[in-house]
C-alpha cells in the first residue's frame, strides 16, 4: 500500500514535469541513474567471478585447523605454560663462595711476617625448601598449564562456531543475491525493450518509469545485500586465513540440512555433554582448583626455608684450616605471609561462586538452544517443499503474461515484490533453523548435528 502511494506521488511529480515540457530531461535523468546502478552491479559481478574459491564445510574446517593464526598463537601459550612446569620441578641451586687475601701487598716491616702468608676461605650452602613448597609449585604450574589448554580448546570452539555460522550465513545470503540478480536481469530486459519502443506509441511513458523505478529499487537493495555479503566474507577469510582477493562460495549440503531433527539426541545427553566438554565451565572449575592450590602454597610460604652450609678458612680464624658446618633459618616474627594467605582464601570463594554461575548458565544455554531448534524446525516444516519450485515456475508465467499484456503493470510489479519477499523469508527461515542447531552444537561443545 505504501509503495502504491509512493508511485502515485512520484507520478504526480512526473506529470508536473510533463506540463513544464521537461519530460525528456526527467526521463534522461532516470536513464542515467539506471546506467549507474547497472554499472555498479556489473562491478559487483566482476568481483564475484574473480578468484572464486568454492568451499564445502569439511574443506573449510580443515583449512581452519591448519592455518588459523589465533589457534597457533594460543598453542604457543600452552607450550609456554608447560615449560613452567619443568621450571617448577627444579631444585634451588647451591651457592659457592671463595675469597683470598690480602688484596694489596703490605710493605710495613712490622707486619711483613704476618702478611707473608695469604688467607684462603671458601663456603658452600644449599637451601632446603620446607612445607612441601616444591611439590605445591609443581601442582600449581600443572594446573596453570591445564587452564591454558582449556583456553586453547575454548578458542577453538568459539572460532569453529564462527566458521560454521558464517559459512551458512554466507550461503543463504548468496542464494538471496541470486534472486535479486535474476529479477534485475529480467526487469533490465523489459526496460531495454521498452526504451526501444518508447516514442512509437506502443508503451506509455508512465509504465516505462514504473518499470525503471522498480529496477532501480531492486538494484539498491541488491547493493545493500552485497555489502552484507562482503562483511561476512571478510570475517570468514580472516578465520580461514584466505587472501583478500579470494571470493568464497560455500556449497552447503541442503539435503543433510533438511534432515536435521532436534529429537535425534535426548536432552539429558546434550546436558551431560555440556557439563563434560564445555571449556568455559572447565576453566571455571580449574580456576577454583588453582586458587585452592595457591592457598596451600601461600600457607607453605609462611614456613621459612632452611639453609645448610659448609665453610673452610685457612688462617682467618682462631685456628689454622678452620672447617665448620652451619644451619640458618628466618624467624617468622613479623612476616608470616598473612595478607597473601587471606587473599588466596577469598579467591577460592570468588571462583566457587563463578563456577556455580557457569554451571547454571550451561544448563540454561542447552535448554534454550534446544527449544529454539524445535521452534525453528516447526516453522521450517510448515513450508511446502514444492513452494520454491512452484513460485519460480509461476514467476516465469507471470512474466509471459505481462509481456502479452494479459495482466496490468501493477499486478506484475506486485507479484515481483511478493516473489522477492517470499524467497528472502524462505532463506531467512532456513538459515535461522541451521543457526539454531549450530547454537546447540556450540552450547554442548559437541558437534551432535553435523552437516
């Protein structure tokens, strides 16, 4: 209804121009704008053809695992944390000292005899870690290494979700773009034919303008859709580490997509998988374990370490060749690591609360995602499987009927709008359904519904 009002206003405006003998200039302006839109569409078509890379989902996932830079960087972080485990297992090094004197010769004759023989002294000491500090350091380092591995797999899960959703989003966007191209091509043929007959009395100028206005509207919408496609292309190229000049064309298995069924797996199996494999939940649990280990380690640090030593002095003591053994330990009078112990204790409570929140979030995610798959599948199943083919066939018949002047231009353009909207909605419903299953895969951390 709004479009009819728009066209009425536009036609009134055109009639005003006609009364002022400006119809030819106005029509010339319309044609120039149309040529500009067609030129832009032609450039987009060239971009689509240049360096096209066709992708199946398994091929895309293999490319992703082989070349994604974020995964490679995170893998280095895992290796770095494992190196710290090696470091934590090492014992403290012994300390060796040696001294010889005097440093400068003494020429005073009174002390000449005394300074003739120089002194040599040496000592060896070894720190002994008490309260199991070394074992606690090792366990803490191992827990941090496990946390880094969970971070790696969580990044893998997130990037894989991005890859799969972008893959299907791009596929359905390109399907919609194909509809626009077909309609633009058909209207362009009619427009060119009308331009050739314009002025001969066969076609009314207002009908030519209506066709051109519809053509330009489709071209504008098509350009907006191309911008959406390019945005998804950019993200997918980044995930796959594909060069910018490549244009990705996903090839989805529509037969397998149609067979997806939310009843394939029971809810409890999905929930159990989420509790077992969700890396964000595993990280929350590991954070709690790390803080418990850190609490024990901080308590151990309150116990001073023991230092054993051996010493030898040639003639610097009350007897010649003095040899001794010693032991030393700090007295924990003021600093007993009280602040760090209290902080570690509070951090346990903090991460326990976060862990409980994560567990509740996991259950909510799975429940909502599963319900969404039922909703989207029900909507998808309401669509007649022959709908798309019937509409395409009917579209061709409408085109023939209009060219034969069996239907009016309003009926023709109205059907074109209906055709475009129906195809866009159909692709949107199909993508929404696939997206729901991908959400469920993501929230369960398992590819239950693989295409």
